[in-house]
C-alpha cells in the first residue's frame, strides 16, 4: 500500500495553513489528521513544555476517553506517554492486556475499550514540547508506514508549534505579557526580552562612563544527545542544574539569562579590563568539569550527566552596539570556538582579540588586501547525492594575513560588514567567481556547473546590488540560472519591503536563491513558504550529530519532505562519512557537500580536475579514510 501520497497532501496542507495558526489550533489540526490518516481509533496530545507558558501543560484529544487516558498518565506518571518522557523515544504498547508494566493505566485503558497505545515525543531540536498518544481498540503492532508517518507528523507539528510560539512572543506587547514573560519558566532566569533591555541600558551607561560591557554566550555541547539518551526530563533538569552552578560564579551585578534551548547568556557590566571577563569565562567553563546530577521525576536514583560547553564573548566597545547584534557576535565567537576547538573547552574572544586599535588595524589590512587583489577564493564541489556527480561548486573566501596567517572566512566577512568594505569585497567575490567559472567552461561550454556564492545581508541590501550583479553576469556571458546566491536567514528576519523587493528583482534576473545554514538560528520552516527560495542548505552542525542522535535525521527528513512539496532542492553540508552519505541518500536529499567528497580547493586545482575528467561528468573518489 502506498501511503506516501496522502502524507504528501497532509504535509502540503500543513505548510499552507499551519504557519499562521496559534498552538492549540495546530494541535487540533494534527489530531484531526492523525485519526483520518492512520489506522487508530483516537488520539491525544499533551503539551508540557515547562519552559514556555504558550505551550504549558494542556491536553487535547479527539474524544473524552482519549482525554481521560492522557490526563491519567499525567497525574499518575504511568503509561506509555510517561515512558516517552522518561526515555525520549517512542513507546509502543501493542497489547495492553498482555502488558503488565503500566499498572493503573492498563486497567483504565481496558475500561475505556482501548487495547493498544503508541506514544511519540513532540520535540523540536533541543526542545521538549510534549507527547502524542495514538489509541486503538484492537491489539496489534502499528504498521511500519504508520509509525513513520506518525513520527513525521509529530516532527513537523513540533516545528510549527515552536514557530507559533515565537510569533506569539513577538506579537504580545501588552503589560501582562511584559511582566509575566520576562523570565524563563524552567530556570527562573531572565529571558531574552529582559536580557535585551538590560543590554540596552548597559550600552547607554557605558557610553556615558566609557566603561564597557561584555556579553558571554555559553552553549552546551551535545545537548540534544542528552535528551535522546536520558529523556527530555533530563534535558530540562540539566538546564536547571547548569543555571544553579553558573549563578554563584558571577559578580553580583552580572545578569545570567537563558536565551533559548541550551544557550545561556551572561551580561557583565562595567568591565574596566577585558581580563575580568576572561576570568569569568574560565570559571564558567570550569563549572563543566564535574558531571551534573539530575533526578528523574519517575525514578528515585539520580543520573550523572557529563557535559562540556563553549563560550563566546563580545564587548560593547566604543561603537553603538545593538543588543541583538552583540548576542549575535557572541554567538558567532562561540561557534568559532567550537569549530577551532582542540580540547573540550575553548574561549574565543573575537572582540577581545581584535578590539579597538587591533580591530581598526585589521580592517585596514583587509581593505588593503581587497585593493591589492590579495584575497583568493577556494571552491568546494557540490555533488548529486544519488549518482555522485559534481553539479556545481561553492565559492569560499580566503584571506591570508601577511603576519597572522590564514584568517577565518566569517571573521573577514564580519570585519567587512562593519563598514562599506563589504560592498567592494562582495562585488569582488562575485566577479572573481563568475569569471573563474566562465574560464573553466571555455573548453566545455555545454557542461553543467552551477556556481554558489555567499552573499551577506548587508551586501544584498546595498543600493544597486541587483544592477551590478546583472552587469557582471552580462559581461561574463554567464547564464543567470547557473548562479545561486546563498543568503542567511538574516534577510528574512529583516522582513522589510525593501528586502522583499530585492529578492523578487533577483528572481526576475533569473538567479537562484539558497537559504544557507538551515538548522541554526531560528530556521523557521515558514521561510520556505514565504520567500522565493530554490535551495535549502542544511548546516554542518545538523549532520555532524546524526550518528549519535536520531533527532538530526528527523530534522533533515522533515525539512526535506517540506522542501520537496514546495519544489525546493535540499543540500546537506558537512558530509564527512560514508554513513552520513547513506543516511541522506535514504532521506531523499538532493545534493551534498563535505570533506567526504572534497575539501575546498584553489581555482587552478579545480580546473585541473575538470580537465582530467574527459567525459562530461566529474565524479570524485570518496575520502573514506
Ligand atoms: P558556509 O557558506 O556554510 O560554507 C560552508 C563551510 O563549511 C565552509 O567553511 C567550508 O569550508 C566548511 N565545510 C565544508 N565541508 C565541510 C565538512 O565536511 N566538515 C566541516 N566541518 N566543515 C565543512 P569556511 O570556508 O570557513 O566558510 C565559513 C562561512 O563563511 C561560510 O559558511 C559563509 O557563511 C562565510 N563565507 C565564506 N566565504 C564567503 C564570502 O565570499 N562572502 C560571504 N558573505 N560569506 C562567506
Ligand atoms: Mg554557504
Ligand atoms: Mg552553510
């Protein structure tokens, strides 16, 4: 029986209507669809995201018996849904009459005429939202297709729930909201809203007093893995324990807040000397040297969970930094710390390392490099997952500093973005790569070779960008359809008329748009609906965890399904192993990029590769060392 077709229809329907619905309506729609589509008699959803008032405890069900059974599980802590909370994975009870393990719940289910229950977690990335129970009046296992359909529905619904919650958070502006929602319900710490207010005040004060403020972003490693291995209750308890351990390490006036998921942000005001902040960061990292003890709500014995973390730091400096920008900078520094890590704990202090005089000097050095044509591009092949042929390349900026050696690409881009330098640098990247591609194709003009170029939000929004791009394409005689501009979600968060008009102008020119780094940031599936995206690129971070944590796989398959409904192609970045390749092939992803196929290489090396491949198709030997 082919059940893909109704599934695709349901997902399409979700994509059309769900993005605008409030959470309870999304849950109702899920329940309707579940009983319509799957061989079950009734269903119930329990939301209990403790961290979040919008999704706080509530039970919805298709009928009264289902509601009673869901409520009973909440109260007694017995039953499959209670076990889902415990284990984090789906729990199947195909024959309750035979199963003695659910105690009171088994008896109550029999009384309601329920013979089998299948419970699935509702969660989105590292967030635990609740459970869905599927009830059946006859015993027997749930068919594999129905199991996989239930999982997909649960994943997609979770993504929409998180999305709806975020919308509500932005929408609510009344007094009640402000007083009741300045703190995170799980840890009791200030939340993002309050943190941003405090950063703003700190910024004003530091402008008056010349003392700077700093933001430290603390990100736990493998938090999703904790949820998967021990259950979501453990993830929640761990976050509370981390908050308790960090708080006493700070100075009295510092603010510790929980931003989202597994990220904490510390605001330190009046830091006369950057060393003070470095010492705080060291103390915070030191707090992770001992495992955390957490106790399950159901079982008595505590569990020891070892976790490590990375910290990124950003300083207000002398510029008028906006709070959200400061957090983004710290996030970026943290990300660099994770990437460049040798041991398990690294502090990378972007602003600190390149602050003030240093920073100005580096910016000048970058400007000189742009003027002297001393930057280069590396090209990384993009490969068709199904047959392994190279279909295109992504251009990646490379800057070798005369004294400091190779500089990370995101750092160069960040420096350039702080001034108008980004316009010259961005134009250079586009020109250089479009002409490099034209050169490669001189000998084989018919060959398919797409070019992907990263465009920063500021560059995209700079006046005249589309016109300059059109002119470059014309001069190189390049087909606009072969060029993909990779943008980050920043452009969608911008959500301005101007941004929309630039995107539609680019579509008219005929270039393709890719949403880069999907799976980091807010990564709303709504972007795939609301904007003219042709490709979604799933971030390296997601695939990296796929071997350990199945959640990464669930995200990739749900995004792929949604994307394909909208005719959007999916590229997975950072594919390093043959197992990862097999997994994404199974999930139907279109393209892949990563060290398994090739590291980024010089234009000359890529030209040699093309020349050596006599046939029209280029396949790379896999690096499966
Ligand atoms: P991105 O666009 O997501 O590029 C992919 C990054 O992943 C590249 O890092 C690439 O070297 C790295 N990568 C590729 N395969 C693997 C793998 O198998 N494993 C792992 N761990 N990493 C892999 P790179 O070159 O350091 O660039 C980092 C980011 O800097 C890019 O992320 C992009 O956002 C930005 N960037 C690079 N060049 C430019 C540019 O010309 N303009 C702009 N605006 N941004 C750029
Ligand atoms: Mg990219
Ligand atoms: Mg990317």
